C-alpha cells in the first residue's frame, strides 16, 4: 500500500506512512453498527503489531512521566508527542471507523522502512472486542485524539458510542448532586482539561438517542451510561465510563490542565502532593481515599 495511488492518480496524503496488515491477520471487524459518521478523516491503515502489551494489577498501567518521555525523544532528535504510554485515545482504524484504546509504545520503527529512519509516533492497544495492536502513522487528531467526556462539541453522541466498553461496572462512585471534575477537550482539541460540574443523572440510557441514529441495532445494556454532568460553564457532557481518568471528586481534583501542550500532566490515579501546612498526602482518585505520607526523597 505504500506509494499506492488513488483513482484520480494522486498519492493519498498518508501513503508514505500507510502500512498494509500482514496477510495472515484478519481485517478489523466492525463490531457495532455505529460507523456511518457524517464526517470522517482521510483513511489511515491500522497495521497490527506483534509486540505484546504488559498488563498491570487493578486495571492500572505503568505510568510514564511526560518529562521522561520528552527527554527520551530529545535524545533521539524526535519532536515531542502529545500522548505518553497508557494514555487513553481514540484512533481512526478505517475510513469511517474509530476505536478506543491505550497507548502501548512511542516512536516505533516503521515496519515498511528497512532503514529504520521512519518512526510511527504511537502503537495503540485497542479495547475489546477488537483487542489488537495497531500503529498510528501521525500525531494528529485526524488519526488519534484524546478520549474524554464528550458534549462540548458537535457529534458528542457519535464519539461516546465509539468509546462505549462492552460492559459497564454496576457500582457507582458518585450520586446526583455530587460535585465532580470531568475530563474534556481543551480549546485546541489536541489536549484536555479538568473542568468542574455537577452530576445530574446516574445510570441513564442512551438507547433512544442511539436508535434514532441506528434504528436497526438493539442497544440494550451497552447504552447504559454512568453519568451526565452539567458543567459550571454551561454545557453538558456524557461520562461514558466511571474511571478516575474521566471523572474525579472536585474536592480532590481542582480544575486545570489534564494533558497540556507544555508537557504538564494530571492523569495518575495516585497523586502525592504537599498540603498548605507543609505536610504531604497521597490521594487515590479512584477510591477517593486520602492518607498522610512522608515527604518525598530528593
């Protein structure tokens, strides 16, 4: 597929980086009938990768500080990337198909370049039921975007449907009226912020809205959504998973950058920080438990 021309004789924009999946790998299957998007981006071929992804206890994945990632990229002479390992993203995997997953590795050698000079910015492990590794050829929202709580922009329902997990946990951390911080797009759409809001619905269904778009599909429990949140700044967003990287207790997570262009990040489940009296605490953003800890060693 590298260098392949389109029907009008022009090379596609991503031809230099497109990768043809190996013949012994089946194509990605459209697992839900939600792929007829009104707007989509230039095709990007998603090539399966052979390297395994390491799993971690309690659903957590090993954190990578952005500063470490940027230092490594600087040594390689490569530009800094927007995402780090384990970051949650949405990837374009076909002409009108997006899928959610987690970044597994950065700046991998392009399998179509024997010289090793061409790098793929990300390898992403897609969520089940696809559950495979793909390469992302460009660090661009046309190929890879942050997974957040959608509702600030047009097509929020479409993006939410792309992100829905096969099953939802039944226990909920928040109730109607609780004050929360939720992850949303920043002004550029390239990065994300924590913003304040109030839970206005819990365990609500998107089935009626989804059926208006796709009347032929039976949605059932797959459309059950943990929260709808009214943002203080006016819009409403859908929290499609009850996870600490999407929604947090506002008393523990102040509004501010979540993934910023300057490399600042606020995504880890466990955060160690200094109190106003000079002592230190460790905050678990999943369980909402705060405990006193010793000052970090320098």
